[in-house]
């Protein structure tokens, strides 16, 4: 029975922290065990090392822990972490011991491999030096594989750890036997270049380079994987770090600074210009503009006044506010978004690594073949030495030397080339997603657009000079802290240079600004402010203002000396490369969809300009993740491209998340691929590079197994010459590395071809 077919009457969810998993097949095994419990539906995520379990009424969570432990792993119910504990965990690098094993194993393995492959270096007693160097690698370096293999054996399972452990131990023990009791230990022994097939006892050959080399290669792959896994929870930590650390609370008319964690519902606190709002609440005093773009996707700052709600972690861009707290702690919108990200990460189906999938069949077959070979030779009267030689040869030739290089080398070269092009790929699981995606969802603000308000147009009356409008209006707006005012001032400075000083500057709350520039009484803002002074827009200016607002842009009216002079249009501008990027994504067979929290008029205008047909606008952050889920339920494999905090849950929920590197740390950590340059065309390049890398890994895996499988019959029939075996494995490794190095030739294209 599959998980999808089960409909348990569950009353809640339990989250388990799992330890002891070494590969994706471990997660699958735990998931199967948990799902066998009556009424339980479990999802185990190898990357986050967590299980989310829907449990029926009355089920003791202790039974879940016992089930996991019966499968050979450890489980616990997570407890809230204290800040000090989190800091200690960050300081204690869990990959340190693995890195130490890798470094020591690599230093010891290199001379062993070089001496075995270069006869000129095989001096007298070289084989004993190889034994001394290889022993620590096999016994200590490969200890994690041996432990995992033993745990798998006790529970009747076999994974890549089983094959690696058996292969390295078999190679090492046979080499030890050949050195101590065979002819391999005699002075002057060398590995000759006799590429002939002949029956042999095998006691004159050693396989120490195989044992040490395989251990080092697999350790390298595990280390890079562990580094990637360590960052799995960074999105949540980054989210929680976004909030204000302390807050000025009003107590008996005085401001008292307290940690944000001590805020209670009903407390009144002060937010000055430029400060983060400490928690969700309602404005009681003051008028300001709040920059909520990272949380809501709104490109235009939101005007707030008495009675308006505000969200914690947004930035007060204007005047002083007094806010009454309505939600604190885990009830805030920021905390709810963190929960969304965690659920999306844990619930994402873990992509089983290709090598583990293949090994689920390959490992049992090889073990069975080795046992059958031993039995056949003993039964046929070939002698115990020949039988044992043939059986061990089967295990040795099947030991995945090239397989250990297949994924890490392609990933290393592919990700290295990606880094040169501004593309950061987080791990091998990411690559499989790029092959299957058919839909790409794009956030608007900061992804398709620049995410920054800019002055894009100036409409003036016939008798007003264009530059004069910029000089006077720019000077007035330069005295304001409002983001729209700053956009106008910045645009004016870029076009005409230095701006004059302002006298008598006044901010008219919610309407605009006024002041004196070069002797002119200047007003800028809403038309209502101009009308208070009986200064009305001309029909031409009113038409220009209406046209701009219809496209979702912001229009600012400007008047001086008793007459309306101009309308300045401000908007979030589209990146110059966005339209080309959309074309490239379409050429990759993807359907682009624009998803934004902005209003429909703005979204439709942007979509039309860059060539996107499907638009979903006015979407809240939690609804973005729901939208991704809805598309997935329709059978689509979805990629999400975003840059803001509001995109984090959707990036984690998507089958493939791509974050613009110019965005927030939260979005970057929640994504699978980071686009460093912030150029949307890089998204198409990232998908192309990932697909190339995935094809290379598949090719490497095929040839790594092909060499082994081709040699298995020779080993089973006792015709395996050690030199042929060594040469075949060396060539397979060289082929895998060379094939991976082809990824260095990957380059960006003006128009990406269909992959």
C-alpha cells in the first residue's frame, strides 16, 4: 500500500529528529517502517534529517521512536533550542571529523595508488610500505562505512555502504593474505604489464590501492554532501534573525528598551524612521511609509496611519510611529513564514541518489555472484585457494572505484564552472529536478524587475522646462526620507547633477511635501495636496497621471508659484535582460508564470513587457507556497525563481528553487540554486548547466558499472589477471574524470538551445 492510498484519521503531526542515516535509501527504509504502523503517514527527509509524521488519535509518540530504532537508527522528539545552544552548534562543525578522515586518507592513499600504478616506483619492499599506509585508511578512514554496513546487515539491508565496506575489506584482507602467506611479500615483487588472461592462484597480487583509493573517493563524496546538508536549516535561522533584537516600549510615558522576546500583546512601542518594526501590531500614533517589499512583494512602500496594521520585520521608511502589539512570538507573520519554510523543506520528496538506486540491485547481485563463485569452484574440485581467489576477485572487481568518482567529480567540475558563471548549485539532488521541470514560476519584484523605485518619466506643461522641473522637484524631494521621494531625487541628480537647497521644508502627512526652492513655493505629492492650494492639473497632466496609474505606476504632481507644472512617474523598472531570459526559458521547454504580491495592473504590465502570458497577482506569502503546491497537484514539476523573504516558503516548496543572489539570505538559503549576478538569464544557464551535469553523472555511472560488469565473468571464471583488473579500474576512473572535465567547456549563450 502506498502512502497516497492511505487516509488515516489523524489528529495531529509529530516531528522526529532522525540520526544515523548515511544515504537516501536509509530515509526510504525508515519511511516504509513508519508507514506500516496503522493509521500513520510519514515523510522522511534525508537532507534535513527530520521526519514529519501524521498520527492517529491515541498513538503514543514513543512507538514511533521505537519503530525507528528497530530499523537501526536513532530518533528523538526535537526540543526548542536556546540561543546559546544554537550558537554552540554553529561553532561546532559536524563535518570536522569527516574532513579529518578525508584529509588523512587522501595523504596516505596517494603514494599507495601511485606506487601500484607506476612500476618504476616499485622499489624493494614497496608492497610493505603500501600496507603500512593503506591499513589506517581501510581500518580508520572507512570506519563510517563499516559501521553502516554492519547496521544494515543486522537489519537485513544492503546499500552502497555494504559494497564499499565488503570491497575494501576483501581487497585489504586478500592483500594481507598474499603478503603474509603468498608470494606477494617477497623482496622485489612487482606488478608486471602482462595483459593476458589466465587462471592463477591470486596469492601474488595485492589490491591495497583499490582499498585505499575507494575509501578516499567515497569519503570525498560524503564530505561534500555533509557540507551541503549542514546548510539545510540555515533558511530558518536567517528568518528568525531578521526580526528586531530590541524594542522601545512605552512604560508610564517613558521609552524603555527591552529585548523583543519580552514583548507582550497589548504593549505600545515606538518605531523611529529606519528601524525595523518589532512585531505585528496596529498603528496608534503617527503616519509613515513602511517598506514591506521583502515580506509582501509590494514594490511601492505602504502608507500607514492610525488604525492600520503593520507586520514585524518590515522597515519604517518615514516618520515616527507608535504601535500596539497584537501578535508576538510564534504567532507573528514572520514566525508563521519560518514554519512554512520548515514544512516545505521537510515535506519535499527526497530524491534518491542515482548510485543508491542502482546499488539496491547491484549490491545483492554481486554478493550472490561471489557466493555462487565460491560454491562452484569448491564443488568442481578446483581447490580452496582457487575458489577463494575467484570469489574475492568478484568482490574486488565489483568494488565501485570509478563509482566513487562518478558523482563527486562531475558535481565538482559542474559546480565549479557554475561558480565562474555566477551559478551556485547546492547538491546532487538538485540536478535531477532540472531534468523534469516543465513550469517556471517567477517572482516579480527584484527578480524580473530591479526591485528599486526609479524615476522613469517626466510630463510637463508646454511652458515649463523639463530640466527646471527636475531641479526644483528633485531638490524638494531630496529633503524627504520617503522611498518615492528619494527615487525622484536620485533620478534628478543623475540627469542634471547637483540640486539646490530647500527652505521651510514641511511634510504633509499622507499627502506630500512642500517647501521653498530658489524663491519658488513648491508643492509635490498627491493631487489632493495641490487642490488644497487651488492648483489643479491641466487636462494633459491629468491624462498622463491617469495613464501611469492605470499601468500600476506611481504619479507625483508638482506645482509652484500657484500653478501645476508637471507629473513625475515613478515605478519599479524591468531589468534590461528579463525579456531575453524569458525567451531562453521557453526555449528550454518551460512555461513561465509571473507570481507576485503586487496589484494586477502592475503585474500585467510587467508580464506583457517581458513576454509572459500567465500572471498570478495579489498573492500573500503563504499563498505563494500554496500556489506552487496547487501547480504540483496538477501534475506540473515546478521551478521557482525569487529573491525575497516572501519567496522563501515557495522556493522551498518548489521542485527546484532558484534564488537571485541580490536578494535576501533567507531566500538564498531556502533555494537549491543561487544566481549570484541577479541576471535572470543566469536562471536559464543554471538549468542548462544542471542538465549537462546530470547527463555527465549518468554517463559516469553507466561506464563505472559497465567496466565492473564486463570484468565480473572473468573474475568468476578465475581468469582475472590482476594487471587487467588494475588497468580496467584505473582506466574507468580516468574515463570518469575526463568525462567530467568536459563540463569546463560549458558556456553561456545569447539564446539558450532546447535541452
